[in-house]
C-alpha cells in the first residue's frame, strides 16, 4: 500500500483523542501564523496521554530554518525522557514531518506520529498558490524512518490547515500581517 492509499487518508484510524490533540496542533499553527511564521504546531504526548511539551514554528521569527516545532520537541524529549518513554510517546503535528524532522524523530527513537495534513497535500497546495518548492524534497515520513507507526491526514483539519497556508503565503506576497 502506498502512502497516498493509506486507509488513514479517510481519517478512519484516528481516534477522538488523536483528533483532540490535532486540534491543539492546529491552534498552535494559528499562533505561529499570527506571529509571522509558517503555520505549523506540534505536541509531544506521553503513553498515558499527558501532554509533555508543545511548540509552534519559529523559523521566521528567530531567523533559523531549523526551528520547526518537531525538532524542538525532539530536543525536549532527549533532555527529559528515557529511551523507553520516548519510544512510547506520540508526536501530534499539524503537518507531516519534513525529512529533517522525521530523521530527528527516528534518531531519538520517538514513537508514533499523527498529523493533520500530509507533505503531499502541502506540496499540492503550495503549487496551486504558485509557491516555488523548497530546497528539500517533501518525503513521506516512512520513506525516512521505515516502520514507524504514522497516522494521518485528518480530513476535517486538513482543510483548515490549507487555509492557514494560503493566508501565510498571501501575506508573504503582499508584506502584510496575517489576516483572516
């Protein structure tokens, strides 16, 4: 089964808890957009369901292209969790990990990933908006970290994320603050 044929494309394997955490990721993505950053947000959740850490994109506000929330959560997990706790944790994120974030996730031995929209979807949206591709190919997480449990996208949230990305790139073209 290929990435685009995954049964989760219909949202069937996402639980109510998954969707609740993804909703928080979307709110973090909105916060990032309001701060002038690309709309991405992520949570690190323990095996018992406790939200351990959360972050949003800070690439533009800090001028560092590696300040993705997934990288920040990986750094936090390395500093605060045992290898066993990392393996049992789940990273929830508004957008599927880029290859850099997926590699960090894999090297640290973090557990499952659940995302609201896929890299494929994002690439399609950005193409429709006339945004040039970035310097790194958008690969499915499992192409970077084979065998990692991955769930997503969440169709009800993907549409909201598409609108956030549209707003971000509209403001980049006009130089204005993100607006509804």
